[in-house]
C-alpha cells in the first residue's frame, strides 16, 4: 500500500491550524462561503499569515491518502458529506474531534477499515477571530497505524501510541466532560479550577459519572481513570483556558452535545443516572 503523500485537512480552527502549519503541502477543505471569508480575512498562526491551498467539496481531481478532521462536533455531519470526492480505496481518516463517538459515525459512512482512532492533546490554543496562538505543546494520540506513523515521522508531527487507545480516548473524554464544562460555566482557568477545593469536588463527581459509563461500555481499567485524569489536569498550563470556556467567552456554539449530551444518552442506554451532566447541559445551554 502506498505511503501517505496527499493530505486533506478539514477544519481551520484552534487544532486544524496547527497541522495546516505543520503540513505545508496539505489541501484545506472549505465551502464557498468560508473560502470568500478566509480570503478577505486570512488565518494567522502565531502572528504569521498562513499561505494555504484551499479546495472546495466539488473538486474531483484529488484523492487524499490521509484526511484529518479537526472541526467542531456540530460540523462533523457536513464534513462527512464534503469529503466524499476525496476518499479513495486507500484513504485513511483521522478524527481529532473531542469525544468518543466521531470514529463510529465516520465508519458508518466510509467503513471501519478507513478510520484510525485518535485524539489531540496539548496546551489549548488561544483563538481570537482568525488569529490563533499556540505554544507548540501538541500531540496526536492514535492507534499506531503504520502508514500514519511513517508519515508523522517524515513531517515531524508529535505523536503517542498508547497500549489501549480506547481507554486513552475515554480518559480524554473524562477530562473534557468534567473540566471543559465546569470551567465554561464558572469562567475559570485551569489553575483557578485546580485551586478551588469545592470546584474540584464537583469535577470529581462528574468524573465518577464518566467512569461508570465507561465501565458499562467495556472500557478496561476504569478503576484508575479518575486518578489518571486528575494527574493530567495538574499538567495543564495554570493560565490556560479550556476550549469550551473560549467558546463561551467568544459567543460561539459549545460542544455540550458531544460531552454532557453523549453522557446523558449513554446513561439512558445503560439505565445509569447522570444528574451532574444533566445540570451541566441545561446550564451551558442557557448561554
């Protein structure tokens, strides 16, 4: 099977821009409305205007070896439709969306054999309009697909390959569900959240709901997930803000459906109460 050469990036926000900057040869998928908007107001990354090769969904002369999806959750359905002209026999699809559902959704359309399980970790990028700033702490965690590993080595993309990608994804989900949603409501940085004892008691109670759902989903070693998540939180930049807090402050739509919404639906599936997530969802939707 051929090595990865042709890359398509979907999404030019806080995460997509990181990899558009790293993969200079990548094509950036946009619709006609975004194309005009980006031409008038180009994306800047760490103070430098990005020179990007845009492609529209109706283009039919390009097949991607690798599609990197870095949109928000509410844009996933549109992206799944818009990439159809670019997916060929040997295309791999890497979803960097938060949550634990995007891979299954993509696989329903294009087949599980094309989907590599993955997620993004790193310090939060700061996004103001089309200006994005990120300190270089960024890593893609994925399932170890050899073609992707060889390509990442070639272009210098930081990556990790865990022993259990599913458990790792649920750990990230636990962090997102507990800290993203709580900080968005309370308007707290990571440091402010960690230094607030009452807030952290609340965060742990949210984590317990995720832990129970994860166990029902068949995730392994759930008994240590909360301790592992708390250790990961301590590694975050104290002044940093979660992506959901940034969305709330900027008046953008949040990813509450992918966090609390998924938790509530899985709770119904397994008859497991999720009261903390129900409250979080209702309060965040007030914004």
